[in-house]
C-alpha cells in the first residue's frame, strides 16, 4: 500500500519505518528540511533500540523516503497518517493546532478517496474536528479514523511489530477494510484488531495511559508509607503482583513517571473531564503525588549533608526519563538537578544516550562525564535517577574509591539492601529501610 506519514517525531518515524518493513511504500513528511535531509541520508534523529536497523534496510530498499513537500505525496497515498505533536496548551489541554492545520491543508489537496488516520494522542471529538476541517475545502469522499499508538519508548519497534492489540476507531466499512488489510501482517499471531467508534478509540489511549500512571503512583504512595511503618516495598510489590487481577507490571516504585505521554495525557484527560462537567478526582491526586515524588530524595540527600548543600558535588547517573531512550521530557532527573542547583550544589552527570539533549537544555549549568565512573571522581554522593542496565551491576569498589563519601541515593531501587550493608554504604532507596543511617 502507498502510505504517507505526516510528522516524523517519535510516533511518526516508528510508524512509517515499521509499515515500510512489511512491504508498504511509505513517504514521511516533515516541515524541517534539515531533518528531512539527514533522514534521507540515513541519520536516525532519535535513539530507539532496533529502529536504526530497519530504518537503514527500508531506506536502501526504497520503501521508506522523506520529504518536506506534502503536496507531492498526497496524490498517490491511499492512507495518510497524522502523527503530529499535540503539546499541552496554556491550560494543559491538548493543543490541536498542528493537527487541524494539516487537516485543512489536506482538504485542499485530496482529489480522490483517502483514509486519514489520527495517530497522535488526541482528545475525544478530534476525529469530528479533523473531518470538519477537511470538509471545509473538498467534496471528495474520505474517512477519518482514530488509530492510537501504544508504543513504549525503548520497546517501540517490538510493540509496533507485535502489538498487544490494534485499536481502530471508525464506523465506515470501507475504512475498516483498508485498515484490516494494512494491519494484517502485524496480528498474524492472533492479537486482536479491535474496531470501535472514533470517540471510544480516542478515549482508550487516554484511559490506558492514565491507568498506568495511576498504578505507578499508587505504588509510590505505598513505598512512601512503607518507610513510615518499617515495611519493605519489595516484599509488598511481590505479594501484590502475584494477584492475577493486579499483575506484576508497573508496580516498581521510584521517583515518579515522566516522558512524553503520561504527564501530558493524564493532564489532558483531567482537563477534558472539566470541560465536560466531570471531575477526575483520582487523576488530580495522581498528578499531585507524582510532582512530589520526582524530588522525594532531595530532603534525605540534604539531611545527609547536615542541611547544607552549598559546594557539595553530586554525581548523577541517568538523565533520560527511562532507560533505552534519549527522551528527557518531564524526566525526574531534571527536577532533582534544579533543586540541587538552587541549594548551591554542583552536579556532574552521566547517561548513555541523553546527555546531548540535557546539555542543549541546561548548557553549562552542570557538568557531564564520559563514563559512569568518571562522574564519581571527587563527588560527595551518587544519585541514581534512571535504571539503565549499565548501572545495575557496577564495581562497588570503584564507587567507594572515587566518591568522597560512600553515599548512594537510589531513585530506582537497583541494589540489594544486604549487600549495601556488607559494603558499608549509606544507601537510601524508595520504600525500604535506609542502610547505615
């Protein structure tokens, strides 16, 4: 099939590349001409495991191409995906200006039947708005479909190629047939292709992300309470997770969720509720708890230094909001950095992939190390904000030798408490006893 993907951000690039991998001809459109040129020359602009392999393969095969000229791709495209940004507006609601702007432009360009697919995460009612925007400028038949993405950063290629489910919002039989053909290679193992109305598909994405954010936040609340009563959150998590009604995923406590989806989508759903005279009390609580959770290790770290962080040098491991990505949007590490700098501390950071993005954001306000151990030299404590695999089994002797104090503040509960006791570290984690306090 001939497919156009408008927008080459995280969702658009993964979507276009994976559709090309199953034999479709895909043209990705972006207004950033410099970015288009780089991608056309084989440069993948984001870090996502395995994406570079299929990107290069399909670029060489001619099934994947890039342009900044939307006019040249619309005529041949049977399906047009809108993978455009929907950033929070001033009130936190999703800004649809990019989506609706492109929809109006498409209305002036389409000359025959097209399936136009909302791939962006959008509020309920967006499909109707997109249809209206297109209809202003054409009498040609078309269908607007909602097809939300369920991609986890760090696992996006696997999630797309082997989806748990594919949700398609349309009541058009013609669009259903087109989308069924398109997704047939991805659901051969029997995972469902679920058709529903457009509004339900739009809400499904928000509901899924809001639930997962709530599950994470609930576990963080339990972890915080564990510290008050002397319980061990690791044991509580295991006891909960073996209940099949709950499941073991998203029960790991830490310093809050971040990224491009959960913060934005929880806020947008809460505001959508307000606009429809409904108050999501639980989502208000989730956002409040998560905001506090991002810096929950700040006071214990400050207390360790007798309430004075001026001149204290903190080594920070992990800048991305989660491992296996270079995405720093709403990353808890950034919140901790701001708190530390505001108290006069120095920060030297290491992350396998996200340092360039943080340097663009913060400039020279913090320092960066070439290696995780180099970050420790002369530092007074180690703060862990992202659970990269490379941090899980470090050389603790090197950590002890390079740090001025054997002090680790672990926001991801990477290390065994008994081992930390044996090694003589001051070790503060989340929802567990503080070692050598």
